[in-house]
C-alpha cells in the first residue's frame, strides 16, 4: 500500500479535531442510550474516541512506531466494561469509523482518497478486535473472581457458622431465602464444561454456587420461598417422601435433573430450609459420596438420605442423627406394636409366618402393620433395601435409648 504524502498527513492532522467533534455529535444522535449514561462514563467514551482518531492519524504519519490499537482503551477504566456492553462498544466504534470514512478522504488530495479509506477501514478492524479482547479479558477476570467467591462461600458452608455461610453466599450473589439443596459429584470439568454447568444451574434455579475441586464438583441450588422451582414428580423407590411443600419438591427435582447430567457418581443432599442451613445438605452429600462404594447397585444420581446405612457404617456422625430423625422417630411415634413388628420381621429374615408366631398375632395383622409403616414412614420392610434402612434405624434407636439410661 502506498504511503500518504506529507501534505495529506498534514491535512489529516488539521482535520483531526473536527472529525472528533463530528464523531461525538454522531454518537449522541445515533445512540439514545449514550445520553442516559453518567457524565463520567460519557467523558471516558469521549476520551476513547479522541484517542482513537488521534492514534489513526499517528499510524498514518509513522506506521512503524504507531501504538497498538488496543491502547485506545487505556484511557478508560476496566469498570467501563460493566457499564456498556461489547455490542454497544462496537456500535460506538462503527459510528466513529463511519464519520472518519466520510470525512478523512475529503481532507486529503483526490489521489489519496482511496488510500485513506483503506487505511481507515483497516485501523477500524483492528480497533474492533481490540475491543473484543478487552471485554474477553474483563469477562475472564470477572469469571475467575466469581468462581473464587463461590468456592469461599462453599468452604464457609462446610466449616463456618450458618451466619457466615449466609454472608459468604450473599457476597457470591445469592439473593433468596428459600429452600436449598447441595449436590456433590466425582467428575472432572474443564473451564468450558464448568461454564455450561453454571449457566444451566442459573437457568433452572433462583440461586446457585458451583465449586470445582480437582476431580470433583460441588453445586448449591436455591429456590425462591414464594413459588415452586420445578414440577412435582415421583421419587425413586428408595426415597422417603418429602414432607415439605411443593417448593422443596421443586428444588429437589431440579437438583436431580442437574445431577443426572453429570458424568461421574453423584449424590444429592437433603433439602434444607434456607441458605443458612446449606452446610447440612452439603455435608450429607459429601458423606454420601464417600460412602457410595458400599452400595454397588445404587442408582446414579442417588440421594444422600438413601445412603444412610452406608454412611453409618463409614462413621458419619450426621447420618446417626438423620436416621433417627427420618426413620426411627416416625416409626417409634406409630407405637410399640408397629415398631416391634418391624424389628421382629427383619430379625426373622422377613418371614410373615414366623413373625406372626413370635408376636402371637395373625399373619394378616403383620401384613397390615408393615403396610401402615410403609405408608407413614416411607420405607417398606418387605423391600430388601428399605428393610436394611429400617433395620439400621431400629438398631440405632435401641442404642440411643440405652445411652440415655
């Protein structure tokens, strides 16, 4: 490409300020949103426009020593990327470029019109790429910072107080006070997969935290307290029925759907009332993930409450409390005949006749009592897996009663 003559460069330098003024006038007229910006932001955009036109003329005058187009944005703070979008920035670049394309060739002799026009378009292309690079770096920095805040919030749920957990979650963008559920999965995610997972969670839940830790990932989902976050549906045959309202069922089902999309073994914790109690759900999910190898036939994903027997055997203290609250206490509240029937039936290998003889009742009475327990407590003694859950609950209940004597 031919270089411009000294006369043409001098003419561009003389027209520079006029082109800048016309560019700013065009920006204000063509983009109503620009006029609504704070004065400080408009001033920053004016500085960028002024520097852009100046750098174009400098690049024409001394191509070898000209500054890189990316330096145009050095006069605006990084916070400007949070004020106007990349699309708006490119609109501004296009508007200034249109003015320069129209007026710069007119400032030079006729023989240099085409050369100036090509130089303007080339410089404008480089500025557009520079703008995209600036926004990409800003998005990457924000993403890294957000991920750090989310990981700190998750750590607080695991090791801090409920108040600290709520505060840290709020710093990471948590806004609602509705039910919360945790997911723990043993799966490796790269940056793109993590970004997609976070997008999915934010689309389906009111609030979410995602923390990737080596070969595992932790997800915390939250729902609004006013409305359900998902359709009510059927749980697995091994799960006890949720006793809360539709909102809790909704966030539980959303968690199961998201958990099902993960590749590795995944455990979903119990639904808790709000983010302050998220640590309970998270510790349950992590304990379930550690105990999962004990149940070779476990579905994937699986609820942490369904792994209570394995969690007990692995030494999880929280499981001791949960099996008492979820299984033994409801069974005990039904009365001695029902608890005794379940304990005897399981101790005798699941024989209706042997249980009836031991209790001096009819076999149909045993069937009735076991059916009532299945309806009220949520686990069926005639199902091998549910029977294990009930048997463990009876044993834990007996030990707890003995320790109080």
